[in-house]
């Protein structure tokens, strides 16, 4: 058990954590909320869809690795539901939408989860310990940098996003 407890922080730093299910409650939207004051808020209107992207951030690379994780909160602000089909990050070889699952043996695994639905039932949350974006082949990024990317939706099309490179999430965990 002690081995597991000592190993878990290493996994968390490498971008993984708990099950993929996002929190049941949507983030608060009051001006006092940490989420409402987040940088990198983008609203894009597309084919009968308006998408709001908040809290876009990326972990600095772990030493000697060319893989890191990125996180976003995506909300539908108007229109029909949409499907986040892919993410591209400038300079990265590839980006995969990832989640966690538990094997029958009780081992947690990360897996690519494919396109994700965003609807009026709450935001689509990619956060530490849940869904996340695995970023492969990106030259090392350090704390304080900004990395450009795009989210590709079925209806809204291409939505630009800027990921702040930081060790800790913006806002409070309750905001997600």
C-alpha cells in the first residue's frame, strides 16, 4: 500500500488521476466564481452552435519526457449539442482525448476515449483526475509559456484556444 501511495503523486504529475466521469454539477457562473474570471475564454458561433472554452491550461513537461497533459472546460452557450472531435496543439505530433477506466484486476488505465459530446446539460470538463488531453511529441514547455491550439467540433468547426502552461489548475477545484 505504501508503494502505491508513493507512486500515485508521480502518476498525478504525469497527468492522470481518477475516473473519467466529470463532476455532476456545472461550474458556477457568478462574477465571484473563479471560473468566471478565468483567462482564455473564447466564444465561437458556428453552424447553429456557440461554444465557450474556459480554463485552458497545460502542465509543464516532466523532466526528460515529450508527453504532457492539457485541460479545458467547454460549454455550449447556444444551439444544438455538438461533438468535440479532435484537438490540435501547435508543435505537437498528436493530441488524444483520454479518460480512465478500471480493469477487473483493479488496475487503473488511461485510454483514448474518442469524440466527446457537449450539450446543454453542463460543461464538458477535462481536468486532472478526469478526462484530459494527452499531448505527444510537443517540444518541452515551461511554466509561464502559452501554447496555441484548436478544438475541432462537428458543428462549430475550428475553435482557437490558448493553453497557459502552469503546474496548478487555474481557479479552485470546486469551479470545475
